[in-house]
C-alpha cells in the first residue's frame, strides 16, 4: 500500500485474555499504532504493566507496559477522538453500550464480542469468505445516524469451522455436524479453575452451540441489496472444553446434495486461495495435513502465524454423500484478536476508514 500514515487504535478490555493478544499482535504493526488501552475501574489510572497479569510467552511490549489504562467512561470523549479504530474484547454484558458510544463518536469498532454479531446491519466478517458484506456499513451508518460503525468477527470455533466450509460450498452443503474440543484460553484468563479442567473434559460451553449453529449461515450467506440471505443448510454442534491451552480442534461431518469424493474435497481445500493480502492475511488460509494423526493443536496452532487453519483426516463418512474431516485453528489469534485485526486492515485497504 506504499507509504501511509499509521492509524491510532484503542483496545477495550486490554488486560484480558483476548485483550493481551491484541496488545501482543499490534506491537510493531505496520499500519496501526497503539493510542489507548481501556479496562475496568480496577485497572483504570494505573500503568498497564501494573495491572495486566501478562501470561503470553513473549515479553510485554514496552510501549504498552508504560501506558496508563483508561476507564470505559473515557470512551467516546474528545480526549480520545484521535482513535480511528477501537478493538473490543469486553465481556458481553458491558460491551454493547460502550461499542455503540464509540461508533456514535465516529470510531470504527472492530469487535470480538457476540452482542452485535447477528444484527441485520452489522457485518459479521471473515475477509477470506465475505469481505463484500462490509457494504452493510453504509446501511448501518445511515440507519443509525452514526459517524462511525461496528463490524464484528465470529465466535472462535465458528471462524475455524467456517473457513474450512467455504471451499466446500460449491458442492452443495446440506448439513454439517460438528463436535468441538476447545482450548481453555477461550474461557478467559480467570475463566476455568485448573482443578476443574485438568484430567477432565467439560461437555458444556455456555451459548457456544447456538453461536456455531447460527453465525456460519450469516457468514456464508449472500449479500442481496442491503441484507444477507443466510446459507441454506443446517449446522448441528456439540461443544466441549478440553485441557489444551490454545487451539480449538473440531471433528466435522459434512453432507452434500450430490456424491463427492474425499479426494475432491482435499483438492478443494488445497486450491483455496484468497485475494486478501493485508499484513495479517495468511498466505494460505487453509493448510492440508497429510499425516494420519494431524492436525493437532500443539503442532499446528501457530501455522501461518496463528492465522491459518489446518485440516486433515479427510475421508468418506458412512451416511449418504458424507465427508468427515478434522479442522484446527488458534482460538485467540485466528479466532479472536488476529481476526479483528485482519478485519480492521481490510477496512483500511477498502477505504472504509
Ligand atoms: N478468549 C477467546 O478465545 C475469545 C474468543 C472470541 C471472543 N471472545 C470474547 O471476547 C471478550 C473478552 O474475553 P476474554 O476471554 O478476553 O475475557 P477476560 O480475560 O475475562 O477479560 C475481560 C476484560 O474486560 C475487562 N472488564 C471486565 N469487567 C469490566 C467492567 N465491568 N468494566 C470495564 N472493563 C471490564 C477486564 O478488565 P480488568 O482486568 O480491569 O478486570 C479485561 O480487560 C468476551 O466477550 C468473549 O466472549 C473471547
């Protein structure tokens, strides 16, 4: 993109599990520079290094470490009007009002949070699949009378699954069954006591199945005028927490309208490319593993800097026209902060900011 001025960005919920990933991934970003960090009253007024219990393997970025964390009351005030993008990683209950206030004040909000995802005029975007849905931004701004706007990325397991489904759409998907094995980082830093998850599997994740069964249909749907027409198939999900730190793995059974071979599906995964070429876009959104025991979270979550998903074990199922496979992706990079950053890059590249 040649020389361009760096956009100032803020992070809502900067001290949390997803927030820390934002801080880590934005360090040294070629297009974005950190302008402000926001968290709860517990953290506001103190330096980031004093309040963020840093648990990522790299050092806390020096610039962020010295920044004084701001309160949510400061969002949308004139003091922060230089922020052109706000990344959101707040708990759902408090995110809605703050994100709307921010958009009203002229900011582009790139949110991880579920609360606005399914609203008709809010783009729910995985750029390699549906960057064209960003056209809803104009509708949103005019309908709501905002200078700014909100865009969202899907739930972490939905992103990983939906990317793998995109190249299969041309074979006429009729139904998808999915069983997840989800990492503990998806529950937030304080989410699950170690005594609950070590030596264990928890066969319930609140509101996860509902998200996996609805969000992919919007993402894989088509933009018609000012509306999205949902993709015409059903997703049936069962979600489980397993003692893995990072990386969601899922077993998928996909049923097609017509007969299709495992080899054709493997070729479709291999040939999948994307025209998104911004800094966080992985060279290969989907990587095919040939080994019979891959993908595995420990070995494959960092593929493509954590932005690629890996598929393997592509084989025929037992039901009519059924293919089954495994897909794995990094839940806090591809599934959360990296996804929001990629979305924001596409906003810049396409002139929305
Ligand atoms: N983890 C994932 O893989 C993942 C993936 C996709 C989406 N998400 C979504 O991202 C959001 C954040 O998740 P997380 O896992 O990062 O949670 P988390 O680790 O619990 O972090 C929560 C963040 O929000 C702040 N916060 C909490 N209560 C607040 C309040 N009353 N006022 C202002 N700030 C407050 C916290 O600040 P303090 O430190 O000051 O308390 C912290 O910065 C959630 O909506 C989640 O559903 C998570």
